[in-house]
C-alpha cells in the first residue's frame, strides 16, 4: 500500500512538473520583445509562469479531489476523525516553498544584475552617471574635466547600468501628465520618443512634480522618474515598430492618459526624422 502511494505521488509530481514546464514554455502571454534585455526577462518570466502553473494546478487538483473524496455522505452526521500533527508532511510543505522562494529570489537577482539594475551607487558610478545629467550645453568631456564639485551631492539612482559605445542620449522630462523628450544631439524636442534600431539609448530622466514611471512593456523596462533625483535608463532597441510608453505610477487624476509612443526606426528613417525635425540652423 505504501509503495503504491509512493509511486502514485511520484507519477503525479512528474506529470505536474511536465505540465508546468510545457505551459510555461509554450504559452506566451507577453507582447513582442523589442529590446536587447527582453530575452533575459522573458526567460525569468517563463520560469515563474512554469512554477505558478505547477502550484496552481497541484493545489486545485488536490482541492477538488478532497472535496469529492471526503464529502459528507448521506446519513453521516458524525464529526470527522480528530487528526493532529504530521511531521513528514509539515517538513515537506515547509521545504518545498522554501526551496522555490530561494530559487526565485536568486534567479531574479541574477536577471536584474544582468540587466544592470545592481550597478553600484558608489562614488565612481554616481559620478559617471551624474556627469551625464549635466545640462546639454556642457560637452561630456568638459563636464568630466570640471569634475566632482559640480556633481557631488547630486544622487543618481541608476535603474539600469550605463552602457559604453555609441550611445544616443535623450533627456526625458516627466510631468503631470506628459513625457517630453529632448535630444541634445540635434536640439530636438518631441512628445514622442524616436530611436534608431540597434543603437543603445540612454534616457536621462527627471520629474517636475510628482513620481512618474517610464514603462515600455515591449522593452521589458520600467523605471521610476523621481522629482529631485535623476534616474537613468538604457536600452538597445532590437525590433522596428511603434510601442506604447506608459506612465506606471499613479501620478494624479489624468494618470491614465499619461502615455505616448516610442518609435523604433530603421537607421535611415531615423536620420530622416532627425533632419525633418531639427530646428533651422541659425548660428553657423
Ligand atoms: Cu505620470
């Protein structure tokens, strides 16, 4: 009898794990992926979805089975048998959630770290990011030469680590109830974010009034925009198209209307957009 129970339990657990993994990997609930860090995020989501499916299905099956199997029969007016304590069961139902939660915690930390979320807030990192926040009128090289005096005291919470290379800087101003994008490279100001495919973008974000959050589901990125505390968000778009930018922080009565679009252009189209939107050159 004990062997039969053990075999049945093992078979049920195997079926549950297989079903969970099948659902987690085959059912896609996410929008298209359009940035370079989407793959890491999606792999984490698939694992969470698999574990969630196993728990949901496992608990539901046991619940429904118990409802049917142990239901009150006709004419049975007695109390149920008094059962107290089951050490092996208690060990199992403590150990399984502990292992699951630890695994999810470590794996999530790893993904967040890979996306740059754990970039140190030490002096060097702060300085690196803070210099990027100086007004567009100061050239980056000059601002680094000017050094710490200008930037010390300005605390920058880097949501995502700055990336090196040919980065497109964009200043983002969030306010009730709009995002404004300013391109220091071309002196363009826009209500929509336009970026070229494949080039890293660095958003230097500040808020004028209350906390907002810059969220693009297709990029798998969300970063708070905080008054008095600049934040940075970097990403590399990997799929051309138009995607929603949504404020993900309840910021006032028209919060629900605080959305715009990010347009990922082919590089040539992006140049055309820059040329079409650049102000007339007056001082050359
Ligand atoms: Cu908002």
